[in-house]
C-alpha cells in the first residue's frame, strides 16, 4: 500500500527508473513470477508483488543503518535473489550499487572498496564476510557488513555484522511506522541519477568505476528487446558474475523492463542441471561457456557406442549442410528438409534437451570472438545463437545481430538509437543514450574516452562490411606491426588457435619482431581424454603438457591455422613459426588473466620473458620455474623443462579462390 | 556456542580377543556429549576394533558399555543404530549403483514408519513420510554442499566426494554420536581441509558428538577435544591434545622417538 502515491504519480509516463519499473510490475502484474531460486532442492518463487515488498523492506533497513542518497553499496556474491534486490533497494534510496566479482581474492577487493568509498557492503556468505574482515583494516570507511546466508557465522560477534533477515525485519517495522517513506524516496529519484557502478576488468592499469544512469541502462534494455522481441513470459538463468555488465543488462535491466523471470541456480556447480530444469527462453553466455558445453558433448560422443556415434555424425553432417539455413528461413532442398526433420527427432532435439536449450528463443554470446565451427554448431542444431557487441561503458549494447542476418565473423548492425562510426585510425567510436555518464572520480579518463562530439572511444579496431555489419579485428592498441611491416593482430591469431578444442588459451608475440611465435595452454579435459583414449599415461597438467605426443597434436592444430592464414593476403605474414606448450594454466589468481579471462599480454610477456627469448633465439628447449598462487592464498612452485618446436609455414596464396 | 556436556558413552575395561589374538586389552575411556574425541594409534593398534565394539559389530568378551546411563552388555548393530549411533567406514560402504540422493534416503531407513506395501503404493502416509524425509535429506545435502551430485550414481564420483557422501549418509540418520573411521584417508590437502571444516561444522552446528579415528596428526591435534592413544590393544594415553603430544610413551609408540 505504501506504493500507492508514487504509483499514481507515474501513471502519466512509462517508468523511467528501476524502482518505478518494479512498482509498475508489482501493480499491474503482481502475481506473475519475478524470481526463482533453487533452495534445498526445490525451486522457490517470488512474485513481483513479493519482490517489491522485500525490496521496500531492504531499502528501509538500509536507511536505518545510515545508507543515504548518493552512497554506494558494495554487493559481493553469487547470483542470489536478495543480492539483486539489494541493487534495487539501494536505487530506491538514491544510492548506487557496486557489484564486485565474487571470486576475487580479498586484496583485489581493497581497491574497489577504497575507490568507491564503500560504507555498507552486502555479501552472500561466510566466505565473503571473511574476505571483507581480512581487509577491513585497510578500508576504514567500511561501517557495516550485511550477509545473506548466516551459515557458519554464528560465532562472529562483531557488532558491524548483520544478517539480512534482521535488516529486513528492521525495515518492515520502519515501513509500518512510516508508510510513505519508500514512495517518497522513489519519487525523489531521477532517470539521470547514477543507477549502477560497474568496474572495468582492468586489462590496462587500475580498474575504473563506470557510472551508468537509469536512463542509459533502460535504453540499452529497450534496444535489445526491440530487436529480439523479449517478452514478459520468458525465463532466464542468471549465473554469470553480477559485477559483469552483461549480467546486469540481462538479469537486472532487461528483467525489470520486460518483466521476465530471473532464475538463480542452486550453486555454481549445478548450473547445467538447473538449466535443464528451468529450460530458459533467453540464454546468455561468453563463448568459452558454449565451447565447454560443446567439448563435453564431443567427449561424451567419442565415448558413446558405435550406433549412437555414427547416427550423431551422420545427422550433424546434415545439420552443417542445412541447419543454419533452415533457422534463417532460407530455401532448402526438400530432401535435406526431411533429413533435418528426422535428425531433429533423433539427435538435435535430445541434444538441445541435454544442454537445457529446448525452449531457447534467443541465445547470446559476447565478450570475445566465437569460432565459426562453434557458432555454426549451435545454430545448426536449432539454437538461435547470436552475437552482440558492447562494453561496460556502453551498457553492453552497441551492435546486435537481427534474426536471419547472422554472420559468424561480424557482430551485426548498430542497435536502435546507437550511432557507430569508424575513426581514421580504424578505432570504433560509439554514441547513444546508453553511454556512460562518467568514470567515477576520474574526469581525466572520462575526458580521454569521450570526445567533444560525444563519441566514446572503444579502443577496439574494426570496420563495417558491405551489409553494414560491424566486424571487430582486435583491441586497437594491440594491433602491432611485424619488423617486416605487416599488420599483426595477436587476438585474431589467438582466437583462431582457441577454436580448437585442445587449445584452451594462446598468447602470440610478434610486434617489432621478424616472426610470430606462440605460447599454448592445453585444455586439460579435452587433451586428457584424447591421451586416455590413446593410452598415453600422464601424472598431471604439467606432465601432460610436456608429452611429445601432445606437442604433435598441438603442432597439427597450429599448422592448420597457418595454412588458413596463408590463404588470406592480409595476414599471410603472421603465420606462427615457433611455439611451446606452457607448463601451467594461465590463471587470474596469478594475474595472468583478467577476471573475465582475457589474457594480460604484457604481463605474461614480462613474467615469461625467458621463454619469449628462447622462442626467438632458436633454442630447442628452456627451463622455467614459476610461482603459483593457490586458492587459499598459499604459494608454490611449478618447474619444467619446456620443449620448443618449429612449425611448417606455407607460402602466401594471393587471390585465394 | 557448543558446550561439552556430561559423559554420554562410557567404556569400561573392554577386552576383545579373536581366538588367541588380543585385539583390545582392558580399555576404558569415556566420550562426553558434543565433544570431538579422537582415537589414534599405529596400524593394528585396535582402533577400528574399538569403533566396532562401540556400534555393536563386535561383542567384547569383557567389560561393559554404558550409553546414556544404560548398561549395554550385548549391544548389536541394530540397537546401536536405533539409539543414535551412526558411522562411516575406512573403505567406503555406499551403494555404488544408486544415486547420492537414494543413498541418503537409505540412511533414513530406520526413521521410516510405514510398511513395505504402503511404500510400494506410495500413497497417503507413505507419501507424506517420504516427502518429510526428503526435506531432511535436502538439508544434509545443503549442509555438506553436494547439490551438484544429488542425482549422480555414487560409483561415478571421485574418492574425496564419496567420502563426503558417506558422511552425509551417516548424518541423514540424525545421529547423536557419529563414528568416523579415517574420514581423511587418501585425500589431498584441499579435500582434507574441506572435510575438517565439515566435521567441525557438524559438531558445532548440529551438536553431534564425534568419535573419529585419524592418522593425520595435524588434523587430530587441531580438531579434537580429547585424544585416546592405543598401542597393541592397550591404552597408553588419554587427554587433551597437548598432554598427549608430550606423553613420552605416546611419543615412543607413535609420534616417533625423541632424540
């Protein structure tokens, strides 16, 4: 009832802030499911009316703790309903939620806690509480820590620790005494208030807090909805880090605008099972997730019986031939259509079911380039997989592939209301309502990235193809030159390498050098299975990575890439001449990858300088010992004698047919 | 806060022999409510035999067992289980072909009241009963963080997880005393840390009294309240970890001779 006055105020126009959107859903379709979470083996649900009630209680509870307009609220944890509600609760009070990556170690959190001057933090469980307690000394501003799951916290007696249950109870009392409080706070909000601060992953330098307004995120959400007709009857499984812009767009902004149901998995390890149970209609995953799924399917198919295996391969060949065309509504021969129908019955349908993709209307991927085979695989079995392009600074909404105009190597035309142009240097510039307001406390960085005309400099290099679809080549600053003058786009090469299931990560070197060399990380699952089937014994990652047979396998993969590169005059000179297989996996805990798993090229080159030198000095092998950091913060050493191999290089083919 | 209570299980002058082999000779010790009691000793010292005496697998020739003030001379396994003593085994004893969930439901078998026919029909009281038990089992699953393997057949799980499932199965019976036979044998450091945390959590949050046999001295000294030391079937030490650590006889027999 507290909502009534505010509701009448906003009848005039469509809601323009997230709290107003929540109120509208609660009012117009209060009984529709807003959120689900699997708890103790059973899916528990909340309707929009219930969510509005919980959020109101949380907001008042926060206000009681001293949360004020303009304050920032840190949110740390896996995707839990109450953590999403905390975002809205902070927004009601005119505050700014700041989600942090939940798998970051304590020391990594210090920077953000400091930078955003966090006074109140809402965290998921004991693990996160412990991390914040560890760094509390370094963050004097931190006054209150609220936790969602009380398990294991009974003996924590600190007075600044509060269970969310207590805070909610406090908030409910507050709302009974002051029934107009929440409505009043919501009425004070403006669409141009900052609605969220997301920290950039920091491939370069310190992370920056990107301030986005309600208006920007709502515009971004509407743009995507228009292109893909997202509706209120949909379901989405929210399992990607809440601190990532993609999750915020999909699980928060679009869910609030479109009003579909957000489902939180039981735990990070049950995502696949939960996905099968929910059968989401919208699905969103970075390419590596699709890749892992495909790798698992392939491994299981290799282990399957002969009949199943040959059936799978036969119908997959049919799907490769005509599956994507059928999905795009293009003309296909009647026999192929019939075969595909049969395949759908026998293979694709059951496979989609196993993957939890039976009810998918649209699946998205973004964040990195996706391999053509991988992309085509999903489309050919009838999953409408699309790519889009965007970054934290643009609410992840710049370009999106519309239905039936799907190309694996482009990211589609600009979204509605978005203006994209290519600078002289090849850099992609973007303008539109979804642009960031500013970098938090960094006017220098804001001025640097948004020019006088209001274009945001993405730092990516790309161009438009003949159909007006944007093609991304690489990070603009990563594109270098070989000593011979040829263009060298390391990401482009690495992506080509990573399309092989056996290669998990690759790092290419070549800027200012006379040839290109590469570090390879094998994929433990795929290569392990490959080795087992060949009866090659191995003791662990380091041992497996050093096997001559594995080197042979990787060599074949890279030479295949070289052959493909030779066919394209633009990149023929960047064929890979020498490579080695790293003895340890590149890991964000060792600072080699960002939390979003992008390679920190400069850092890797520095850390493994000995290996880079060995690659270019023609040595046949090189010893290296590396410090590794375990999850609990301890460190250990991994050492190995790494072999280095030369690769076959192909003569460039001009005007390839 | 957990508070150690009165003696719940008292073992007096227990002697057990298999033919001419004396497995246990005149052993007495007690277990207090809510404590973690460790039994340590070299191989063949009689540790597992001791556990088997407690839960009635073996009947000692001499001595008596007093459980909650009741004298039990001839304890058998069924009585032990019914009176709230659950255990795990040194070599895992689960139904390998059944899912984790089914194994845990089996752990609640003793608490089910309906008969076979009712369960087969799964109607009325039997159905309500199963739902109630399933809810309890789900709490255990949540407690030990094994949601992701709920429906996986136990035989397909790695060893460390099977050990955790076994602990879960024992916990599903809601025991008062939990007997753990080398819960950490064959685990790597990380798995051991997890297991320690789970044992401490069980003890702390559920108040379960725990008797455990363990070889890892670090673990024993860290988590137990009191330790009994056996050697060749005799008791050579008993007390808090620090006392046991400094007991010369224990050092000689087990921890290594001092130089």
